[in-house]
C-alpha cells in the first residue's frame, strides 16, 4: 500500500481554504449587473413586465397599513387583448418582484376589479395594469399600458424599457386616446 504524504495533503487543503476565504462576496458573478441582477441585452416580456412593476413601485407613494407600517403594493396584471400572459412570464415576474410588490395575474378584468362597489375599484386597494401587445425581444421595447385604479382613475401610458449595463431603464409617458 502506498504511503500517503500527509504534509502535501495539508498544504493543498490549506491553499484551498485560504483561497476560498479571500472571496469577500463583493465579486460580481459573470453575466450579472453590479446590483446582482442578470445582465439583460434584449428585453423580453418578463424583463419588460418586471421593469414596469419596479418602475411603478418607485413612482408611487408607499402603501401603509392602518398602523402606518409599509406593506407591499398589490398589482394585478392582465393582457389588454384578453389573452393569458404566458405562465413562464408570470412565474419570472412574480419571482423577480417578490420583494417589491404582490403581483397577481388576471385573465380577465373582473378578477381584479370589484364592480359591486361604488366606482369599481381594483381589489385589495391595488392597481390593474392592462398590458398592450408586447413586441418581439429587442434591446429596447415600447408597449402601451393602462393603469386602472377605479372608474374615475385610469391612465394610459406608452412604456419604453431599455437594456442598460446595470439592468433595465423604464420611462413612461401619458398617451392621449385616439
């Protein structure tokens, strides 16, 4: 039976341990932005809707409960055409925005709006995002979105989502009805 060189094994193990300890966790893995998000070069539906949710949360007043504590805003999403948003897109958006908002997908407006109440508000004091047709993935995409909170509070926006070195950039401008 060959003799084991214990000193050599100890040197190798020590080098591995020291090398592993040198990573202080600040290194950015390849294909991620400085904030840890995946690098996006083409905006697909999940990227566009994730960017839209984060833009909305950043642009609106924080939601607070009766005790004054912050709570996640409720955002319902539905396709303006009435088609179901792809399940894979739904899962990606829900996962990516779990710390930002409670995102619920609806196949129909009636799943998000309480027509039995005066003014037909969105359920759970939320907002309904009716998303227009999504373009093919590209470095920058533009699509329409209607933000509906109640019968008296509805706004249509042109949303532009662009891939950047640090993630995505979202701009939204009100559009006039045609």
